[in-house]
C-alpha cells in the first residue's frame, strides 16, 4: 500500500448504464499490491481529486477494473476518461469478502444497484474454482432494466443461479418485478451451510439480512459491504464512522452480527 498515487493507464472505458462506466486500468510501471475481492482503491483524477472505488475485477497482470457511477466532480471526471489517459491509484484498502469461510458450502451473492460491482470478483473466483464451493446464487436488484450492471455478463455466468428483479419494468421486461428479496424463493441453498455476501443501499441490506436470518442463515455467516460511506481511506476524516467502526479501517466488509445494531441506529 502506498500513500502516493501510482500512475495507471486507461486501457478501456465501457458504459454500463446511463451514469455508470467500467474502466480497465493497467500499471504504467510500479504495480500496487494484490487486491482481494471487496477491497477498494483510492482513484485519483489528476487536477480534480480522488475517491474510493471498490475493485470489480482483478487481472493477473496487475490490472484492475473499476465500475464508477457519476455522482460528483471526481467520479464524473473518471467516467469521462478515454483509453490512453492516466489516473492515479492508491491501495489496496479495507477488508475483503471472507471467501475461505464459504468453502464447502452454498453461497448467496445479493446486490442492489451498483452494489454488484464489488461482488463481481467473488462470482469470478467461485466460478473459477467450482469444486471448492456448493451452489452459487447471484441475486441482483435494480431500479429499472436500464440500471442493471453487467447485463450481458450475467447471462454468461453458467454454473450459478442468476436472478434479477427491477422496481420499474420497461415494456417487454420478462423478469421479476419487485425488491431483490423476492428472488430468495427461487434460490437453491441450505441455510445452515450458506454464506451470504450483501452490498447495496442500507435499506436493502437490512431487509435482505433480516430475511436470511428468518430463513435460518446464521448471523455470523452474513457479510455486508458499507462502502458507500467511505471517503479518505485512512479513517481520519470521520465521514465513514458507523458507531465504533471506521469503515475505511474496519470495513467496508463487516459481519452483519457487528453491523445490525449500528445500521438500526443510523436508520433512526
């Protein structure tokens, strides 16, 4: 991990939705240490600033994929980069998904909106070593079909059950309409031997975790990512504080047994 951004070259920039872009970055020289699924980098747009962005792809040559949503000056600048441009990267930061805990059992990956991005490396890792895991279920929710990330890729995740639900369907939408928790009825998993990874808006995280607990998934086998609250990556600015947790330092991935009461307090 370095405190000084290393230069990375933009190899590809691909629109995902009307406000999300996936950029592929490769090192220009020195390479950052290996990232784990769930960890994030501080991505620097030269002359604008930097923001925390979870990795959505970890490449064997040291390259990284980031899906970025345009919601501010820095993210807008990063969404506008073109192949050949350079950005700065620092990292890796934060905690990752505990994939070893899921070994031998079923796995539930539940995402809302852009929350599918930090979960994408988990899916790739499981599909690359299916003998290590039980049944893989990927449940994704979005506001509309046009807001769904990786639509073409989802169809190619053979070996996994992939369910999609949208809040507002477009004409001709053939899939489920409603919240992502409705897809749990179609998923195939043994609750007591299941590990669940959840990322999305906090209201979605709470609803999904509560439904999984109701179905018998142990609380210590539910992990959630609270990356939406991060800011500086060092835990000094205080924007990421959630009760006693500093998410840049103690997260963004935390067990729901730690996060449940804290999320309830924030709701109030």
